[in-house]
């Protein structure tokens, strides 16, 4: 999961930097489309991180990692309570 996060963060950073660079260059050279690129950059500044976060959530749900961790935790708690019951049963 950490590898996926790093890859998605890198992709997002590259997309945003490329968009900002294109906007800046178009504005410097006086292109008529520079206003549209500025608006696209502003929208993408919000949209790209939101989409990347959504992809991470979907990947986490489909990987089942949270379910496995919850199962392991419940299993460990059950064993701990059994051990505690066994110890109290031996003392009586």
C-alpha cells in the first residue's frame, strides 16, 4: 500500500507541476488560451488530490487489508481473554 501511495503522490506532483509550468509559459508568451489554462490549473489543484485520495480508498477496500487487520485483532483479543480465563481458573 505504501508503494501505491508513493506512486500516486509522484504522479499527482508531476501532473500539477506540468500544469503550472504550461500555464506560466503560456502567460509569459502571451497566448490567448492562457486564461483557460489558468482556470484548468486551479481546478486541477483541487481535483487531482481528491481523485488520488479516492483511488487510495478504493484500493484499500478491494485489498481487504482492513478486514484482515480487524480479524487478527479480534483473534488476538479472543486468545488473550482465553488465557486470562485459564489463569483465573487455575487459581481457584
